């Protein structure tokens, strides 16, 4: 069945078409097409929180940052544009995984479980799980230096039992970086519309972060409120101080 672009999986958007054309990805062997799409998500899209989970792939690309759910949307759009069958798998993750990368005031009121997605691709007759794209290399490197003596970590956006050598590289098999933080399996969806239809809807992280900071900001003049990107992105000094 021919799958058409959706409002979130807008893989026919000029920015996505132009990226693929400029880099010649459509002419690559299938393994390399997957690798090219997969690598651009952590390498060129920094780890951070967008204004909402339900934004189009082209917006994630333009933002230049994202987290597991928005990066999954972008990866799916790139894969679909390259003719690679893929689908979403929904989960919840324990909120402990987000400690350190959201303001503490937001963390305190966060629900115990937060919505999380990874992407599955059809590969050699089976479905392969792709989740290792969430953290960009620079951010992951900071965590590895900060926690040099540890193998497991469930905080700072990571949920892994092998922090110093996580399975984040595309090699034809599963990749993970938040797997040990998973609380519940919510099932499969074939498109990003699963975020708002088939799957249960725990509160997205951007929503509860904004709620917490809106509470803090009450009483301030409207013109002094921080922007949506600033309120939902990583602490600005983290990369500088965590190493």
C-alpha cells in the first residue's frame, strides 16, 4: 500500500527533499540510505526540547534540535522519503530519565511516566529497533566524561546499562540509548498520527515543563516571560560544566 505524507510525516516538504537531493542519498545502497538518514538525526539535530511533541518533521529539521519523540518523527520522514518501510513503537519512560535536563521545578511536578517513541524499520525480514539517535554525540560525550566510572545511567536523557559504549551506531541491528528507562509498552503505530490516536496519551514532556514554568512565571510581566524554546531546552551551562 502506498503511504502518503501526513501533517507530521511531511516527507515531501522541500527542506526534506532538498536535504536528500543535496547529499545524494537516494542513489545509495539501501543499507547506506538507512545509515545516512539515521546519522543525520543525532549528528546534526542537537538534543533539546521543542515547543511540542506533535510538530512536523520539517519543523524539527528547521529547529535543529529535538528529543526522542520529535527526532523519531524526523527519522521516519527521512526513511519514508528514501523508500524504507518504518513504523513507530510507543512506550512510557520513568521520569528519572529526564532528571538533569529539565528544570527542577518542572521535574518535581512531572508525571511518573512520560511518553516515548522509537522507530522500527523492516530489515532482512524482521523489524529492527532504532532508538540510539536521541542524544547528539557532543552531549553523549559529556555524559561519558561526567560519569566516567559508571556503566549504567538513568538520568540526563540517557537510560542505558552501557554508557561508555552504548549501541547507538547503525550497523544493521537495534540501537538504544534510553531503553533501561522504559516503564510500559504502548504498542505500535504505522505513522506519527499514532501520537494522537491509537496510543494512550501520557503528558508530553514539553507540556508539563511549560506548565511548571508557567506557574513559576505567574506574576511576572508578560513581556519578561522566557520564550518557548528557552523554557523547554537544556540548561544552557550543562555542556560547559558537566565535563
